[in-house]
């Protein structure tokens, strides 16, 4: 009886493991931005690590922490609003825009697929500035 159970259980376990190792190759994400869509996407493609930038707001020593974030090409990026005001972050070259990030929430994620430095600001508070350095 024990051998029958082992013979029946083994294929079920292998099938469950195979289902858990699915291929996400068709999950390519949607590009955003006004730069032809080649630099940034909305973060729906798979990535192991997110960079969380904290919005400190107009009362913070720095408007963002870190004020210059360094990420690997393709790494997910998001902004967490710890301020008591809403913010809308836009790159200086219109490569990306977060949309309005209300207090206590996190922006949608984005991914920059081209190396370089991307400066951004808050549309409501133009003196709030930050940068993202994307490494190869």
C-alpha cells in the first residue's frame, strides 16, 4: 500500500512543481512616456528588486530620499509619499510621469531600460527635484 501511494504521489508533486515554474516571457510590460516608449515602462515586466524613493515633501530637508537614486537598467522604481500633500513627479525630458501620488500611498512602478541620468521634479512644487541614475 505504501509503494502505491509513493507511485501516485510522485507524478502529482512533479506536476505541481512544473506549474510553479511557469515562463513569464510574454509579460513584456507597456511602455510609457513621450520619448517613443523605448526608455521606460510601467513595471509590469518581471524584476527581482524595487527601488523605493521616499517623498519627503516640501517640508523635508531633501524633497526625496534618496535625492539621487542609482538603479540597474530595468530595475523597478516607485515613490512612497510620506508627505501630507499630493505630488505628481515628471522627468525633465518627459520620459516618465508618476501621476498623482496622494499622501500615504505608493506610485505605480516604472522601469527605465536605457542607461543614463534622469532628472525629475514635482509639477505642483517645481523646487522639489530628484535624479535617477540608471547603470548598465
